């Protein structure tokens, strides 16, 4: 498996709405970060579905190294 492209050195703070579905870009190639735009097609990557439990702000991983996809776990500070 190839490594994803590091899209950002910091997480993306996004306001999400309870019950809404979001598809996080796992490959790092999307032009609509942190969300998928289909740029992964033809690769081994697939987007990660996230369903918001509540209306709040969450932090989606930008470095693509998180151990808790699609959310930031601070891995951008280690890699």
C-alpha cells in the first residue's frame, strides 16, 4: 500500500450537523480537503464515512497519519 499525500500540517476544524454524513479523504489528493472529491479513483484508498453524533465542531485529520480516522489524534505533531 502506498502512503497518502500529507494534505495539511494541521487538522481541519469543521462544523458538522447531527445525523449528516461526511466522507473524509484518505488519500490526501482531494482538492476539497478534508473531504473526498473522487481523486482516489484507481488507487487502493477509499474515503472514510463519518456520521455526526451531534451538531458541533470536529477536527478532521489533515496529515493522513491519524490512528483514529477520520479525526485528528495529534499525529501531525509526530510525523
